[in-house]
């Protein structure tokens, strides 16, 4: 697959957004903002998604390792982002940052080379217009010759890349012919655009899967026609089993979230019903075990909601060990 470069475009009003102002005004907020930007950089190559790979015990700890940030700061950032709609939980090991899709830019290595080639060519033309016969000008002309050589190299590279795209189009064309699909100019244009984003291997696999799904559907009378219709519209067929599986996962996710939320609420309700001295005793135990107790105390002072959400699981373990909760 062609190498692709990515970059994150910072919105002009990024720091003027109320939600970012709110984040920065929290104690340690500037650190949380940097972590948020780092998370965006991490997610931009995966269409805004972050994945928990179970390298560590929990997601915050794993991200802290990857980002080289303090675990408590990462945890506080994640809770803030989720609470304020800047991060969505897709499943227990997949998260989504919706803002990333709007601020991510990318281009292929070929596009980058072409852009560079055009810029150098323009510079060469400007240099050629300068007819002042000075030593300085001669040096510039020498540099221009060197740049011309680089331009020629880039042109050859682009030519090779064009040949590669043509070969890939022919691979898809042969596949379509096996499907009984007449590979028209419109097919070629659509496939050419797709090859700019995806590898030929991916497209062969995808098209083959689509053709098989349509062929196994008795309701589809003209497979090539329906296949082409989906291709031109940018849509696709899905198996009913896949739909049911996705719906099942969504229901499981909602059920798990509801269970966790209820468990968290029950824990904090019982905790808050305890005498103040007992609450302090439990919190002191947790703070002694914490790697950065000062960070937790700071979060408690500025964001008590997030603080108790962060420690609710540890509180529950203590309550269970002391038979204060079933």
C-alpha cells in the first residue's frame, strides 16, 4: 500500500472553545489539554479510534505508557473527555474521538513528491528569468541544475507510481471480468479514486466479498448490475448475520455500561452513607497506595465528580473486603 502521511490541523479557535477553556481552567488543565492533543495524534491514522491492546491492566495505564504521561493525568483526561462528549466508548477495547475526523489531513507520498516537483519547477523557471551575469547568479544556476536533476528524479518516481496504479487498475479490471462485469470508464474512474485511499489487495478482497454476498442472495437477479450500482453509490451489501452480530454487540455494550454505571452509583451511594471518619479512612488507604497522591488530591479539589469516579472501583473493593457491600 502506498505510504501516506498524516497531520493534525489545529482549529484557529481551538483554545477559544468553551469546552477547552473549561479543561484548561482545571488544576493541571494545560497538561490535560496536551494529553488530549496527543490522543488526537494517536487516533488520526485510525479514523479517530483508540484501541486497548491489554498491554497494561487498564486503558489509562496503557495510554500513559504510550504517551509517556502520568497515569493519573491520563485517567482524569479520559474521564473529562468522555463526560463532555469529546470521547465515546464504542466497546470495552475501542474508543472514538469524534473531533479527529474534522481536523485530520493526509496525502500519499506520490502526491507529496508531485507537489515538491511542481514547486521546484516553478523555482527553476524563476531562476531562468534572471539574466544578470554575476558570480552569485552562476551559483544559483548551478543550484538550479541540481534541482532540475531532483525534479527529473521525482518525475520518474511519479511515472513509476502511475505505472503501478495502471497495473492495479488492470488487476481490478480482470477481477471484474471474472465477475461478468463490463469494466467501463466509469468503473475505471471510481476504482482509480479508491486506489488512492486503499491498497489493491484490500480492494480485491472487498470486491470479492461483495460479489459473494450478492451471488448468495436469491433476491438479487442481476448481480453485475447491483454490484456496479453499489460501487458507483459508494455503498455495499452486508450479511444479515453481520447486522445481527453488530446489534448484539451494541446491546451488550449498553448492558455493560448500564451495569457499570449502576454498580458505580451503588458504590458511591453506600460510601456517602458512611460516617465522615470512615470515608476519610478509606480515602486515606487509597491515597497511600496511589503512586501520585498529590495529583489525586488536586483532582478532588478541582473536579470532585471525576475524582470519585476514578476511585469508585477501589472503594468498592475495600467495601467488599469489609463486608459493607455485597
